[in-house]
């Protein structure tokens, strides 16, 4: 019995010694000691990180200061604008001003037979006074023709005072007598007939004529128009810059009389 107890005590003591050895083996390893160089390096890194953080904060501070200055300027500008608006509102009349009636100038009405800008208004047919014939004739207004023409028969070219003149007889189917006219020769023109291939050489004279209240010297090509409806044709060269044509009307201008010719 005593031997049994002694054996149990021995086993217990052995177990305790074994447990104590295990506890000693599971302790954490000791922290390695830093050298002086490593410690200085860590301090330098910490200083660099601190310096970088301070520089960033300094930049943010400067930006915030600039922003505050700009905001302050904007606020002052807004105050000035509000003050100006308030000053204008204080000087506004209590009631809006009544609209003033401004009299409109009446446009001067164009004279009889003229446009607003003073040009002569003519229709598709008009009466025209020819000084050399001392009479008025019906004329067709044709904007499709370049030159004007007058009915002429028995055309003769002669010399007077060293210059070429033309003598011809103005005749038409509605005229009882032929009227002799003499005028200086301006030039000759070549005209192609619609019914022929050859060019027709025609003399051109300058005659003083009157239509409405306008007197002009115009060039006329001499051509026998006795088989046509009008003894005189007025073309674009005569009409340009002085007349406006209304093809829907006729005889807008009154028939000239001898007493009307100056």
C-alpha cells in the first residue's frame, strides 16, 4: 500500500515537471534590439513624413485663404450691385410714364404719272412728241428692244457744214401726209432681221422728244414701220434710269400738244 502511494506521488511529480517544461517552450521570442543606425533611419523617415504632411496642410491653407479673399470680393460686388439697384428703385416714379404720341411725317405723294422716286411712269403704249416733226405720235414701249426706232422712208444721207446728216420722211398708215425730217447722223448699226439671215445696215439719228413732262434727246434707228401698229418704238436705252414701265396699262401720260412743248 505504501509502495502504491509512493509510485503515485512520483508520477504526479513527473507530470508537473513535464508541464513546466512545455510552458517554458511556448513563451514568445524576445524582440530584437535596434541598432543606432536603424533607429536614426526610422527617425529620419518619421521626420520626412511629418514634413510632407505639414507642406500639404500649408498648401491647403493658402488655397483656402485665396478662396476666402475671392468670396469676400464677390460679396462686396454683390453689395454694390444691390445698392445701385436700390438707388434706381428709389428714383422710379410712382406711376409708369404715359406713352407719348409722336407724329409721323407723311410721305409726299408722287406727282401725277410718276413713281415715288420721281421716275416717269409709262404704259405699254404712250404718246410721244417729236420736235423735228412738230407733232405727236403713238409709240410702243418695248423693254425687250435695246434701241428705239422711228418709221422712215426715202432715207438720204447728205453733208451739211462738213458733217453727215440724214433726210427721211416719217410716214405711217394712219398718217395722211409724209413729214420730212432732217437730223444729224450719229452712226450706222447692223441689225439681223428675223425673216432673213443677212444683216441690215441702218442709220441712227438723235432726236429731241417729249413724253409726259419729260423732254429728252434720244437715239432712233431709222426703219420703215409703215406696216406696223406704231410708227415709233421706245427701247431700253431710252427708258433706263428715267422711266418705269407698267405693262398692264396704256397711255398713262397725256398726249402732248404744241402749247405744252417748251
